[in-house]
């Protein structure tokens, strides 16, 4: 069994007729960090909530480590940790007690040592005997993560874990997730921050209006959908250039000559282009390469 999560032909309509998920097929490999990107209302939370057994699906099949989430609900659920998008925050409970309680719910033998190690890794150890309501928003969010990890799940779902979290804390959290991955935990997160997906995810899915429109490794996404622009600054402005360049996709404005390449084709073509420029005695003083980043790719896909 290679996959932590297998989803086949998943469909969800809410009772009010809202079709939130349309025939989703998706697999997450064991031990990888998977990021699901999509605009507001795309269906991200619905998908996570269904896998975690909070919302019911209409059609389709979902396995978590080979266990059907409906037929083997309890067993499957015990392998899952979940940090919801909305966090319940006003608890009078102490941090450590909430973790103990949560671990107990999954019938795990008590382990002060394990819970303390989680608190330490999330920089919450000092706060372990404080009531949750007295913590800051960012700390509460980390308590939710600690709670989700309290029963030692094999896959952790985080629904927009860094929304409203400051830059420093966000980076800390990325480190925490990388450490969890090192310990073999599979991670499934949703995010609006493309930078977040770009930084930490092994594979990225893009969902829009209930449809999974792209699913690839980061590298392949950029290679398949990315573009490169070679910007050449000429020594003196030109009005026209030789017809020999008609095979290229270019734009000439004064002393700026821009050539547009698809990601895959550019290696050979760029050296050919430079040769052609030299052959035609077009003098230039600078060359820059601009690559599309994930953000531009994402926006392009959504516009289609
Ligand atoms: N309980 C519900 N009843 C009816 N419709 C719902 C319910 N929950 C979500 N929806 C609808 O389902 C669609 C997907 O919502 P969902 O919360 O899954 O989106 P999301 O991708 O998580 O968005 P966001 O980025 O804003 O959190 C939306 O059209 C939403 O209005
Ligand atoms: Mg959501």
C-alpha cells in the first residue's frame, strides 16, 4: 500500500443544492506533504471534512491507509489528526488537559512524555498549565495542532493552518510540518498562500468550483505550465529586426527585446537565439531571464 489517502469519484452536494465537490479523484502518497490550493468556496474544507468524517459524502469511495472511511470509520479515524479551519478558542481548560482528554478519546494509553514533546516542538511547553482562553490567537492555533497530534495520527489534516498567523510563526509552523514529515507523518493542508505551497509541499492540487483541475509535483507544475521570458537590453534601440527571428515569439520596444519561451523548449532555443543575435550583429549589454512563478500559473489556471 503506497497511498495514505485514496479518493475515487467523490461527489458532494449540500442539502440546499450547493454542489461543492464534482467527481474528485485524488491520491496522497505516504509521507508526503500535499497542499490543496483554491479560492474561497472552491470546496477545500468540504473535502477535508468529508475525509475526516465530519461531513457526509453523496457518492464515491475514500480510503485512508487502505481503510474505507465509512465501513471502518473508527479505525480510519484513529489514524487521522485534524486541525479545522474555524478554531474553538474560549476554553477554560488547561492546555495539557485538553491534550490528555483528546488522546483519551482515541483510547490511547496516557503518555505525559509524548504530550510534553509535542508541546515543546510547538513552543507551547511554558503554557502547558495555562487556560486556553488566556493564550494569543497564534498560540491557540498551535494548541489545535498539538491537540490534533495528541493521539499520534499517521496523517495530519490542516485546514488553512497559517491564516492570520504572523510571518515568524508561519515559518516556525513550516518547520514543524517538515519535522513531522521526517517522522513519517503524511500531511494534507489547504492554503490560500501560494508561497506556502511552493515552500513546503511535495505535490500540489488546485481546486476550483468543486473540480480538481490540476494535480502535480511542484516541479512538474512549473515545467508544464510555466513560461520563461528572456529580456535583452540592446546597446542601441532598434525599430525592426531581421525576418530570421520570425520563428521566435518576441516583442521589440526600443532597446528592450523580449523573447518568450515555454519552459520545456527553452534550453536549446536559448542558445540558438544567442547565436542568431551574434550572427546578425545585434549588440546587447544585458540579458535577464524571468520565470513565471506558481502564483502566475495559479491565476492563469483560474482565469481559463
Ligand atoms: N454547510 C453548508 N451548507 C451549504 N453549503 C455549504 C456548506 N458548507 C459549504 N458550503 C458551500 O460549499 C462550497 C464549498 O465550500 P468550502 O467551505 O468547502 O470552500 P473552501 O474552499 O474551504 O473555501 P474557503 O477558502 O473560503 O475556506 C461553497 O459554495 C459553500 O458555500
Ligand atoms: Mg475552507
